[in-house]
C-alpha cells in the first residue's frame, strides 16, 4: 500500500509537471491544475500504473523468495 500510494503521489506530480510544460507559452512556465475531466483522467491513469507497479514488485519479490537467483542472472535479465 505504501509503494502504491507513493507511486501515485509522485506519478501525479510528474504528470502535472508534464501537463504544464505542454501548456507553456513563450517559454514561460506556469503552474495550473487541468480542468476536472482531464485531472480525473490523469489520476486514473496514474492509479492504474501505480497498482501495476505494486503488483509487479510483489510478484517479483515472491518469485525471489521461492528461488535462489544468482545476482549475475538478474543483471543479465
């Protein structure tokens, strides 16, 4: 839950920065929150990717607990 929450907060902050970078005019950066519909869509995408990251991390941790994998194998994969 902590990984998902942290991923969501960081991901949403990153998405808002990219949104504002795309909206800048004359090379001047300003910070604005997108309209509600866009904000909800962005938050939804970030939630999905945060959950996917958490599930992937959890799956890898379980796999590694069940098998002894040499460090060199992880570096090659």
